[in-house]
């Protein structure tokens, strides 16, 4: 009887240890995630706007990239961001559009596609600046300040992404607010996926800003050499086409 009782107690201790381990392995990361979401949402609440008329005037609108369709046109998410930025420009809330996206290969050029879309909507090229190394929101915001000298801006993005974008921009010393354009409500499954990923990205943003302090590539504003666009590539400051002499990467 005593032996059986001892075996039972040993099993209970093992189960108790397992529960504590499970609580540490699952509970702590979950708590960190919840706290990071709450902190970013709470600290940026007053800096996110959904109505055009409520926005303060700023020198720049920053438009983070959000992918291209197979034919090279902006994705639906990116098109909505561009439309929002163009509205800001037309209503003279901003004076310049800084379009930041991925151009890590000569076959993929988000900023050039963004510029072309804005030109087709009547925005003059002199008011379009291009950042060819905005590979994620962290890089876009970091480079806006470090490379382009942006001190005050409206970040144009979807509601689900607005808080993190403003948090990062303000962390790098930009007096930033966000203009939150509508989410992809017409595609609920896709929007759910984006929102879930954004929650994880909130935790990463806090890690990058406060712990890793990772440095994006900041030495150049030029596109990858050989990127097809008009006569070659686009000067990021003037928005004008420039000729490209080589197909090798400039980085």
C-alpha cells in the first residue's frame, strides 16, 4: 500500500513539473506578446487617424511597400496606401511622397511601381521620392530619418499596421502620425492572416528598437542596377529616370 502511494506521489510530482514547464514555455511568450501589443497600441493611440480632415499638415507622406501583383502592378493593399497618400497630396496635407519598398533584385522594384501608379494619378515626379531599400517597416522608418532626413511625416498604411508603423517612426525621432486606410475587409481570411502576423510583428518591433538595435542598409538611395524602368532606373531624390550602365548590383 505504501509502495503504491509512493508511486502515485512520484507521478503527481512529474505532472506538476510538466505543468510548470508548460506554463513557462507557453505562458511567458504569450504574456510577452500580449504586453507588446498593448504597449504599441496604447502608446500610439493618439497618433493614428482614420479621417483625412483630422490630420495635421506634414512635409512628407511615407508609403511602406506591400507587394506587387504578378504583372508588376501594386497589390490591393499597396494600391490602397498609394490612394491614401495621393489624397493627402491633393488636399495639400503633405508636400512630398516618400515611397519605400523592396528592390533587392533587378526583377522586383516596388518603389518604381509605386511611382508609376502615382504619376498615372497626376502626381508630378518632382514631388515623389523613392527609397529602394525599404524591405520592412523598420527599415522604411529608419531610412526615412537616416537617409532622407525626414523629421515629420504621415505614414500611410492600413489600420491593422498603423500602430506599429507610427511606433517605429517615432522611435527613430520622426514626429509621425498615421493615416489608417481601410483593411481588406472584402477578404476576411486574408485580413485575419495579416492581423495575426501583425501581432507577432509588434513583439519583434519592440525587440528591434530596444534590444537588437539592428542597422538597415543606409549607404545608398540608388536602385539595384539593371532594374527595368523607363531608361533604366529612377533617381530617388528627383524621381527622374537615370540611365544604368551595368547590370551588377550597386550594393
